[in-house]
């Protein structure tokens, strides 16, 4: 194994790799040497209804610049036929090989109602959130997993928010993020006989493009926003999550973690990786020190 690029020769699919955590994961898999298929609905051919500027092509270029091979494929993961075609393409181009599947599709920010209980929420909007954030993961795994099963190896990563049973503040948001953890548990149970691992992974306070925009800052001057939200001082870049996933993908003992819900703040302690700036943010410790008294404990990892 190449110590600097432990994933050289490996093939990954990052579904929902356009921006945020998905982009961070794709780029770090590339830095580890992988060939990474980057998918999502936002492309140079046109934006999705999220109307964000990031594109799958831009992420793929960053994968290649980091040392891997980035391949952009515009894909709507709610459309089974598009996902089937995507996986058929990967199988044809990579001789049936898929080593890492990352389900990072979300698209629910604009659909989340943080103000109202279930009985006062718009039902169509809530169900659309679940279709985007949960159904897309199921569709993608349905078509991608046979490639891993056939080779009897691989890792599935379900990207979520939080790794405990704690309520996440909004009904449909909570159901989506909790269900994604359960998807990892269920896939782990079915894949274990074939030597394929499945885990859920959460970042802490993620400094995504949308979050930076919300605070009116960039990655270069993000600390200017700490005055508005002191907790932002403990945030982390998408690269931190990406490095966690890349290290898991390169770990020959990853099957010992299959079925678990993991977090960057636990994984950095085990593996020793750092964020892009060399820091080691620990959202779990910050919560215990500052937020637990007001909001209660995060809870035990699932």
C-alpha cells in the first residue's frame, strides 16, 4: 500500500458530492489516491432547484488537483433509472470495481421547518424532505451494492447529523438524519457476510459553503463570524469529515466498526488526523463543556 496515497487504485462514488460534506469527502478520497465519481444535480449544464453555484464538475476538478481522478456525472439520485445508468457506467469503466460508496445526498435545508411541530407543518414539504434525504440513499445503495458484494469487499458511508438518539429540533429533519443512521445499521447487517462494512459518520459544526454564506464570511476570514456565534469557533471544514472517511476507507480493520454511528470528534482521537488548518476540532467536547447544561447531553453513540 502507498503510505501517501493508501487508496490508489480504489474506486469511490460520492453521491451528493457537489458541496459541503460530500465535496470534502470526495476531495480527501482523491488526496488518498482514489478515482472518485462525483454526482449530484448541480452541474455546469444547469443548477438544481437549490440554486447554489457549486457544481459536480468543480468538485471533480478538485479531486484531480488533490491527487486522485475526479469524474463528474450529473445524477438525480431520486430517479432510479439515472442511478442505474450511473452504476452501469462505473461497472463498465472500472471493470466492475467499486470500493467506497458515500451516501451524502441531502438537499433539505430549504425544506426544514424549525419553527413548528409536526401537526402545524406542511405535509408535502416534509415528505419531500424525506424523499430527498432518505429515499435517495436507498435508491443509490440498491444499485451500487451489488458491485461491492460481487468483490466481497468495500465500505458504505452514510453521512448524517449527530450520532446519538437525541432529538434534532425539527420533526422531518430528525426523522431523516436518524433514519440515515438506521440505513447504515441495516446495510451493515446484510453486507457483513460479504465482507462489506457500512457506517454512519457525522461532522460537528460544519463550515460548509452555505454556512459561510449565512454568516457572510469566507473560509479565509471565517473567524469574523465568531462574534455573532461563539460556537462557530469550534466549527470544522468539510476536509475534516473527508479525512475521517478517507482514513476509514483505508483501514483494513474497518469491519470492526460496521453498523456503528461515528463522529469526527471521536475518529480524530483514534486516527490522529487534523483539519485543513492543522487544528483538531472536537464538537463533542465543546457540547459537554458549554452546551450540555442548557440543552442536555448529546447522548451515547448509537
